[in-house]
């Protein structure tokens, strides 16, 4: 019963975070592509922070139940870029970078809240105040962890994730076209991995995400001198 309740609380915490993190991720792709001369995403109505323009139902569901998920990929036409390879690298990196930026901002907010509570600006004398502060700390911790995990997850070089776009930018076109013939099968195999062994994938993501998380906490702690 407690495990079920904990999972329900996790889902309740994650939902509002996803409504911020996933749309911001896709908006960043669309914005960078647009700034580089590609209007495809804008014309498709994807240059927006409206979450309902970006969320993929199955990807969102997987985020809630398996802690890894995705949004609908933003359409990009590299033919509009002056430098195709540089353009695709910048567009691909924009999404993960946006999540790392959000994670850092949430870390700062979390740190400021703790700092203000320590120096007495935020009163914590009552039990109700302590409870509210505790829940807010848990929420902001979730914000940080979810955004870092999304950034790391999307850098996996498997279609349709951002890492696969990077591959297309670094390898010769002939080699990429050979790889592209198997994208569908690679994507299906990866989806099966996400569905049937989500814990294994989450463990791998944590190997990269945890050091980033600790580094952000260290930087903010030093700046705020907590």
C-alpha cells in the first residue's frame, strides 16, 4: 500500500514538471532551427510552449510509469541551414541543453528557499510551515532530477532521440544513409527496452545524471554559501 501511495505521489509530482520540461525542450529545438533559418517547426505550430502541441501520449505515459519518456519530435529541414552539419548539431543540442538550464534554475530556486529558511526570512516555526517547506524541497528536487534525466536520455544515439541527430551530423552521409535504413528496427528495439526493462535503462541514465546533479548542488551551494 505504501509503495502504491509513493508511486502516486511521484506521478503527481512529475506531471506539472513534464508540462514544463518537455514543451521547453521541444520549443528550444524549434527556436534554434527558426533562428538558423528553418521555418518548418514554426509553420507546424511547434514554436510554442503550449504543452499540448508537443506531448506524445505514449512517451508521456512512459515517463510516468518508467521514468523515461519523450515528446513529439520537432520537424526540422536542414536544407534551410547555411551549414547543414553545424545547424543540425545546434538544433540537436538545444533540447538537452534547455533541460540542463531548467535543472540549474530549479537548483537555484531550491537553494534560495533553503537559504531563506535558514536565515529566518521564510518562517519555519510551525509544523504546517515545516511540512510545506519539506514538500517544496521534494518538488524542486524532482524538477532538477527529471530535467537532468531528460537531457541525458535524449542524448542516447537512438532514433528519434536527439543523439541520433548528432550522429547524422558527424558521420559521412553515405554511412548515415546505411544507418538510416535500420532506424526503424533500432527504434523498435529501443522501445522494447524502455517498456520491458525500464529499470536497467534508468540505472544507466543515473550513472551520468547523478554526477551532473551533484555538480549543480555543489555550484549553487558555493554561490549561496549554504
